[in-house]
C-alpha cells in the first residue's frame, strides 16, 4: 500500500546530491521468526541502493536486534 508523496523533501546521499521521493507507504519482510512490517517506507526512483533505518524498523515493530562482530579463529 502506497501513496504519492506530495512534499518537497529529498533524500540526501553521501555525495551530497538530493533525490526526490516518489511514494510513501509500507512494505513487508520475511525473517526466520517474524514478519515485520516497515512503515513510512520512502520510494526514491533514482536510488540504486535500499538503505534501512534499523532503529525505526525495530521501534515500529516493537522488536530488538543484537549486532555482533564475528571473530575469526
């Protein structure tokens, strides 16, 4: 479910270029234990990568995560 974005905001990336937001909506993900529903997902047509705002994803789904560094033996 999505709707056209009517604002003037842009997504700014590392090279300082702004990209227009086309749509805003929600998406779905599959994981081993749960199927979180990311809300307020921005569709940016010119984006070549799909970044995830981890804090917002976890907060919206009342969840938590633990990131660890894998140590080699």
